C-alpha cells in the first residue's frame, strides 16, 4: 500500500470503515432481528440500553432477554385471559373469540389405560 501513496491508503481505510459501519448498523440488526423476531430498530435500541446500563455484559444479554420477554408476555396475557373466560364461570370481561373453526385436526391422547379401578356412577337411593 505504501508504494501507491498515502492517498490510496486513506481511501482504502475509508472504504473499510464505511463497510464496517454499514455491517454493524444495518446488516447485523437485520439478521439478528430476523433470528429473534424483533424489529431491527428494537435490536439497536436494546443493545444501546443494555450497554449503558450494564456495559459489555449488558449488551451481550440484552437481545436474548428482550426476545424471551417479547414472546413470554403475550403468552402469559393469553393464559390470563383464558383463566378469566366468562364461559367457565370464573368471571372477567367477556372476550369475543370469533366463530369456532374446525381445522380437521384430531388430537390423539394416547392409548387408554385400564387402572383396575371401577367407578360406580349410578346414584343409589337410601333405604
């Protein structure tokens, strides 16, 4: 590089810095965001907040923690809504779940197991 002059070296250095910045600020958040199903801007913000709050260790664990929380919170809310379903008599707000859709999928609960316990369900009158 020195044989071509310092101008060529500065140009190559500028290209390398530009490629590194593009990869770090555009390409990497896109790829990480798709892998953990987060918006690329969310990945950048979470990395920045994690780095400010806890340094390098915070930046390392910020995206996985955010991805886990972004998946867990809606699931927990859905389970909470199911627990408060007014159709089961537990109270809560009525939730319109729309029409039932038959997917045609059958659920196999496995083979029946005979436990040897007989349960008499008939009511007997006293006396």
